[in-house]
C-alpha cells in the first residue's frame, strides 16, 4: 500500500489515507465479524407498513450504497435517526460507512402513513495487518496544527456546499488506470493498537499521468497551494451528499466552481503532500460515511 509518510496524525486531522494511530482508538468492527464478500445486492425491502414500499437496489454492505425511490406522497425519509434527501421524483441515494452496523432502519413518511424497510448490511473481511512494532512518526506540533486547522475548515466548507450536481445518478467510471497500490478499509494494528484504516483507493502511476472525473459534478475545492497532508487536493461534489476527493496531485486542470462531466480530464497524478510515491488517492464520502470506490465502479478492466 502506498502510505503517507512520516507523521502520526490524529484521525480528526486526516482527510483520507494520510491518517495514523490514535492512542486508545477502537478497532474495526469487522475484526469480530464473520467474513463476507463485498457487494451484497440489495433488493426488496424486508418489511413494510403500507401498500406501497420503498424500492431500492445497490451494494448493501459496509462501504456500499443503495439508490431507490420513495412511495408517492412521501414527505420525509429517515435512515435510523438521520434525515435523507430525495429529489422531486422521489429518487434518493444512501451509503454505508466502512464500519457500519449490521442493520439499519429506513422509514418514509407521508399523509397515508409510513413505509419501513429493515436493511441488513453485510460485513466485510478487511485486510488487517498485525505489526509487532510501535507506530513510527512524531506527534503533531503546534506549528503543524496551526497550518492544519484552516485546511480542515476549507474541506468541511467544501463538503457542505450544495451544488445540485447530478453525478450521483450515474454508474461511476475509474478516474485512472493502473496498479491498485492501496485498498479501501485496510488497516495496521501496532502491538494491539489500531491505526486509522485506509479510507480511499490508491492507483499507482507516473507523475504527470492524467486522471478524469468518475462522474458528473462541480468542483468545490481546488487547492493549488498544497495542503500539509493531501498536497494539491481536488474535491468534486456529485450531488445528494456524495463527493470525491483526489489527493497528492501534481497539477489541477479545473477550478473551483467549474462543472465537470464524467470522463473529463481534471488533474494529474503526483506525490505532493505526504506520500511515499506517485499515486492517485481517490476517496468517496456520502455525508459522514466513507465508501469503497470499487463498489461504485466495479473491478478495473
């Protein structure tokens, strides 16, 4: 796996891939769960309280997602205790974090009553490496934190910016072709102390290699001045709470506010920020949940 080099950073200070060990942090839920293949196909709802049910399909697993349609007349949609947006035609997108619990409850409410679906979220057998050594690196300095906080504020503001993008409707494409040097969800355990899991997908490639937009969207952050960890960082909003981040770029080919189309060149692979070699780190989030990009694209061909 290509890893960000040299600095041990609390998870709250890391966007993706450049995280390190947090003393006392809990281990991944999946270590105690039976292995299961990724990509369980979600189909009909398990239960319903009204004649018209919520319809959905997708990858009902940790790091996965579903797309669906609420019953006509629905006024609100809630996943467990969190509201979910849907468009004027009732279409919605939902995703599940890498450490999502094994079940969730989806409820659509309207004048005629409610429609409820119990979602069974399949566990994943994550790649876990046990290391008989203490974590390397040093604690963040005051100088580092002074630089990092404004960067995190920009990232949070970018993710909170509504754009009306429609890329969430599409089947995602690979932004680049190459050797996968780091997989989503993998993690190191240092003498029983868990490091932060790898929250994106790394695609190795020579510096300067062009990469493209995996789906339609709007550029919400284009950091020409490299961030401390991510380097030249590009973020694209795909709408409905779904966004992509591309780390360690050598060059950005688009600007903030620009609408991009699937397959459009948007940047070049590099190793800016904290990276041990040239690669594209691609991470995907839906609201606060981190997704496995390969469950959006399918295997590389």
